[in-house]
């Protein structure tokens, strides 16, 4: 029996397909039996909304998808799917379930990402010292958790943080991010002004010179 997963980059609450060739693993199953003991990603159960029940059946000797929902996994660069059938044990991972980057030096079967639902502030000061609250799922890593804000480390306060609410404190930055475009940003609402230069004030329609 073989198993593959689609997609391979996942987060909490995401619906995914586990594609299997059951090889008659459902043969002689009673009608009211669940087809699986469990489905897992790593060591975490999937299907927390109960998509899989005794009505789920796979066609014998054919590849078929089973839809399930990602559980509350910790973020991980590479974890394996684990399926245990009610009869005839577990499948093996199919070779096509392995994915790699273009260089071939970073490979994974399933990569679990944090699911960020909201951030307490979208602006701040270059002096740092601002407490940010990030809400979501899978925010605490298994071994370590790091946060960067505009390329600068935001110190995680583990004593205040949970898997669904992460608290960190920003550090200082030499320059403000509004002086240049940021990757993925919707745009800049205003431009940096050098006080030694002459600039036009849109509201007044004239020129103002700052003293040197």
C-alpha cells in the first residue's frame, strides 16, 4: 500500500488529500466499521472535524484520495504522514511524496507552517520596545521560536506566549522601513523627508525650505 499527500505545505485547519492505493485493505470490513484507526501528520491526529467516518471507503486496487483536516501540529520543516488502516496495517510513503527545492538541497514530505490570523500593530518606532501580540495556530516551535519584524529580531516572551498567542518585544532599527518598499507590502503611504532638502507640500501647493 502506498500514500502520497496533496498539498505538501500545510497549516492548521487546512483541508488536504491523502492519496492511497489500499490494495483491498477494506476487504471484508463490516459496514459500520471506520476504515482507519487514525490519520496523522507526524505525531498529531488529523480530521478533528470528523470528515472520516464509517461511510468512507476506498476502491480496492486503485489510487484514491481521502480528505482530512490538518490538526494542531507544531511548525516543522519535514514530517511524515502516518495512516493506520482498520485492517492490514499501514501504507508506505510513495516516492512522489518527497518534494525538493530547485537545488535539491532542501527536501520534505510535509512542511507545517504557522497559521497567523492577526497582529496587534502594523506600525511602530525605530527605537523598539513595542510589545506585539501575534494570534494564530502553531506559533510555538518544538525546539525554538524566533520572530523577526522588518528584518529585526522581535524577542519572544515565552512566559506570556502560547501556541495560539505569541508575545514578543521589538528591538531598535537604524532606519525606518517607510524609506523604501518592503517585500509583499501594499505600498507606501508617505515618503521620507530629508529636512535639509526642499520638498513640496501637497496640501499647500507651495515650497517650504527647512534651515540647515
